[in-house]
C-alpha cells in the first residue's frame, strides 16, 4: 500500500481552521504571538 498525501494542502487547511477559530472567538492571531515570543526568547 502506498499513500500519496498533499502535505502542504493539509498544513494550509489546519492553519486556516485555527485562524478561523481564533477569529470567531476573538483570540489574537497565534502566529503574531508566536513571532513576538520568539523574538523575545532570542534576544
């Protein structure tokens, strides 16, 4: 058995669903938070 998955599509869909859920719940974009935390951690 061999499966050929479109991983980029799957990743994009997961990220889109997370962003949609955050927007619906009024939670700030998690990627913005991650970037700022990363910047602080690498100072």
